[in-house]
């Protein structure tokens, strides 16, 4: 099949999930090697756990940061960065918190579930924390309260502004490419039927069929590192 030319579309959205990072070695959440098969989220990934024991929760997230720092972006990340450099109408929306797209030079329009590389204070807002595996600081510089990771944990509300921005881009796109998402984590997964209802050309990149596969007109049953290199032209 010939590559899809992005220049044929007025607006393009690439919608990214954990499968994009799987080939880099970042564990997924579900399945046998998944994080929540090893760790109880109630102990490490919800506000209640943080309120009980911020130190334990931050230690766990430092481990996650170390895992990600030991990984590097793959050929698909670099291909996406090149496509975007040539085609500014390409918008990237991710469910991932690992920052691997940005490390490859991709501009990300919306991080739906936040970032491992930011922390926030309930009163004083968000701080970048790109230091290293270790957090640069665990206490808010303004009030001294413990800083929590700026990611969407279990039982958290999603960030409405971020979702609204992503929804606008998706409702207006003419080509929607889903990469490595199982399409079962809501509300993010609802963006797939939204794009389809709005009439976008729907393309799925995933080695396996998903619950949303029937909504796609084209499927690339390949790993992201292959499909993003061969499947598209600027
Ligand atoms: P998921 O784990 O539910 O599904 C991953 C999907 O990727 C599967 O359908 C799988 O078949 C596919 N996949 C596996 N290898 C692939 C490859 N090489 N190329 C393309 N696809 C591949 O992930 P999800 O749908 O993103 O939902 C999980 C939630 O967990 C997300 O909201 C995300 O925020 C979060 N999460 C993030 C990370 C991360 O930041 N890297 C990791 C795990 C989970």
C-alpha cells in the first residue's frame, strides 16, 4: 500500500497510546508484564495513597522515571518528528506520561494524562521537574506542601482544559491516526468515535485488533516503529 500523504488533509491528528512506547521497553499497564500486575495501584497511584504516604508514592514514581530514562525513542518517534517538521498541520495527542515523543522532538498538543516530568501543588500549581530519575524537590517552594506527580491517577478527574483542546483538534481533523492504544481507557477512548462521527479518514496502527477496530477504514497491523516509518509521507 502506498504511503498516506499528509498534504492531502487540512488537519491531521495522531492519537498515541502506550503501545507507542512498548518497543522502547516502557511497560504497559495491563497484561502479564504490566505495572498493575506487579503493584497495587491503591498503594502507589491514587490521591489517597499519596495523602497517606507521599514518600512511598514519590519513591515509586522515581522508579518509573528511571525506567523511562533507561529507554530511548525508536524509529517511529523520529519519523513522526520529521513528518511534523514538514507538515505543521499534524497535531499529536498522547495518553502517555513518559515524555518519549518530546525527547524525539515531537511537539505534543495535549498530554491527556499529564507527565511524569512535572509535579504540582494543590495550591500553587504545576512545576516542571525534568531533573533526572530523582525529583529535584519534593516540597512546594511556595508553601512547603508535598508535591504530587502531575499525572492522572486512578480516581482522579481528567484535566478538562486539556481534554477540551484535544477534542477541538479531533473534531476538526480530516485524518485521524490511532497508534498503539487498546481504546478501552475512557474518557480518552471516546475521541476515536468522535473523529469517526466527524468524518475523518480513520487509520489504526496496532499489531492486534482492538475494541475500536471496526471504526477504522485502514488498519496497519504492524508495530509503530515500522508503520510510522513506511506508512506516511509529508
Ligand atoms: P494499553 O496498554 O491499554 O494498550 C496498548 C496497545 O498497544 C494494545 O492494543 C497493544 O496491542 C498495542 N501495541 C503493543 N505493542 C505495539 C507496538 N509495537 N506498536 C503499536 N501498538 C502496539 O494502552 P493505552 O490504550 O494507551 O491505555 C493505557 C493507559 O495507561 C493510557 O491512558 C496511558 O496513559 C497509560 N500508560 C502510559 C504509559 C506510558 O506513558 N508509556 C505506559 C502504560 C500505560
